[in-house]
C-alpha cells in the first residue's frame, strides 16, 4: 500500500475525524471509501449515459451465452 499526503483545513479534518470516530473507522478508511464511492458513482453515471435502453431476459442471455461457446 502507498501512503499519500492530502491537505485538509483544520475544520475539515476535525469533521472527517468526528465522522470516522462515530462510525468506528479510521480517518484513512473514511477518506479512501469516500473517494472510491465517488469514482464508482461517476463510472455508473457514464455507463448510464451510454445505455441504449435495450434489455434482455434471462432466457435470452442464457441462449446468447450458449451460442458463443
């Protein structure tokens, strides 16, 4: 694992630490999870924007999977 320095204003750091204490997490866990969630949400939004609306039933998916083997 790599260590990375991130600068926070004192009040921001206190606010994050208070949340970490409340949830029983470390400061690093809160920051790491928050950043990764934001990235995942952005990826999901991008995927939704590219969604053409076409949906397949489970039977269709199974049939396509069998045909590709």
